[in-house]
């Protein structure tokens, strides 16, 4: 089976790999190193524009065999060489190569501006803002090192510049997670330019080696959980954030923390939970049918009939909490379970809850920190230990659970308690 498109030497016609983003015909090292399938290859025409010095026009051809490629190449060459034909054609606006302009265009793309409906990503505001900050960090670095942000082009970001930026990031003593996040954001930006905007560039950020990251599997102990509930109160609950003094206590914050601990759902889903999502059997609550907001957003599911759901069992702890909150008085109610009086700007509640948890957790004076999100890891760890079937009620792919959510320290302790062995004792069949 042929591994590359047929080719005969013809000035201006090349075989191009859309994965490597380089010409692969001939005896160059790039051509030798390319192992991508033939489906990734195309014929490419490069024709010099008359009386323009070294300016050229490039076109990826439709043809899939050499004979058709030659005919298409000849027609393209006539088009470029003949000014009259060129004047009759609609001229596409020239693509900018200015780095700052492309950064702005990328943020617009992330915000789904002028993006076809089926290609919209519906990214969260926080993710877009974080990416924007990471791009601005690079721009500030370039400016501090003598580059003019008004004129700097993509081609100026060479391996040398990338290396100096990585060295700069390391000097800031960022955590490995933050360092990796900044590099990944730039990789994704360049992938957008290559795959969505058809820029014939290499992703220089792919060469950067990411730093090792410890497992994100920290959970919250029962001691921390009950201790936290005890220290949450209105006494001295103000925090100084910049020039603003902010009250970090809300009457519902304890209930929110309990709901998070007993369901393991994401913050957005907790604040979207309503009483009518609770399902009953024989008069008793059995599960909460909670829309999986993250997955539905990723799949552009905004019609309830297309929703994917998580089914949260109403175990003893959750049942007791719901009773405390007035379950019997809210049967089939469309009111929110948490902060029912706040009907708009529920996103604010999500952000506040995370900050409030962090504020009160500091009162425990631990030698470590925890975040509200760690309750999700705690729940999934206990779920995995209880079910022990290599499945998850939270994820469709168990590998996601295993990689990001299982607290292996807790699993190890539980295995010891249960008398786990690889081999039975001698003399025992």
C-alpha cells in the first residue's frame, strides 16, 4: 500500500503533510521523519506573483492523484500570472500576522463570536478569562524584552523566544500546575491558528516539556469536615480582599457544604438543584436526577430532552439534610434547594461559596489547604470504595475517575482494614 501521494519533480508543486505542516517530498529530514498516513497529505502549489519580488501565493489542491494535481496546478499558475483573471476574482482580505491581533481574534473565537452554531464551544467565562490572562502574560514579557507589541508578528516567536519565556516562568517560582497551564494555553492558541485559521506555522510551544504534576486526588477527612462545620459562623467572618472588606458568611453556606459532601456534584449543579429533581419510591426519596451541566455544555445540549443526567443516591446523610431543609414542604417545588431567594446571578453564588470555604477552612489552622472542590473527590473516593466495580456514578469513563478523583491514600488504608492480600497465607487454601 502506498504510504505517500505519487510525486514527480515539478517546480512549484509539492506534497504537503497537514499534520507536520511541512513539505514531505524529496530527501529532507522532515520528509524522512513524517509517519503520518496518506490521508493527511495533500498536493500544494506555490507560485511567485509577477513583479512582486519574492511574494508568493500558496494553495492546497483538491486533487488526490498526480495527474489531476498537475492540471489544477497549471490553472492556479495561470490565475496568479494573469492580472486580468486576478482582478475578476473576489480578493479575500489578507490575514494578519500581528501577534496581538491574533490573540484578540482567538479570544473572540473562544467567546463564540462569528462561530457557526454547530462549532460553538460554550466555554465558561472563567476559562476564557484565564486564557486571556495567560496570553497577556506572554505579551507583557515580550514588551519587557524590547518587542514592539504593535508590530510583532508570529514569526518573531522563535524557539529562542520560547526558551527565554520558559526560563522567565521558572524564575517566578510558579507551581508545576500553573507553569503547565500557561504553556498549554499557548499550545491551544497555536493549534487554533493552524487548524481553524490555516496558518502555515509550526506549534513552537509543543516542544516545551511540561513539568511533573502530583495526582489531584486530595480528599477531605471526616475530622476536617465536622471541624469546618463547627467554625463556620458570623463571628469575625469578614475578610479583607484588596481594599474591600467582605462578609464571607451566608446563612446557607453550611447547607451548601453538606450538599456538596453528600452528592459530590459540581458547584454549578448544586446551585441548579431544585426540589422537583428528587425522585421518590414508596413515599421515600431515592435519587436526585441532576443535569450534568459540564457535559451538556460540551455537547451543545440546551434542550432538556437531550440532557445527560447524574443520578445521586439519597443515602442516609443526604436524606437527613433534605429533611432539615424542609423536603416535605417542598415536594415537586421548582424552588432551588440552596439560596432559594436568589433567583438571578447564581454564578455569583458559585464563586462566593468557593471563597467562603477557603476563608473558613483557614480557621482550622491545618498545615495543608483544601478547596471546596475536594468534596467531589472525597465523595467519588468513598463511592468507588463502596461499589468496588470499576464503574463510577459520576463519569462514563472509569479512567477519568481513577486518574483524577480517587484518593489512593484512603483506598490503601481501607484495603489494610479489610485485610487485603495478594497471596493467601501458607497452608490456607
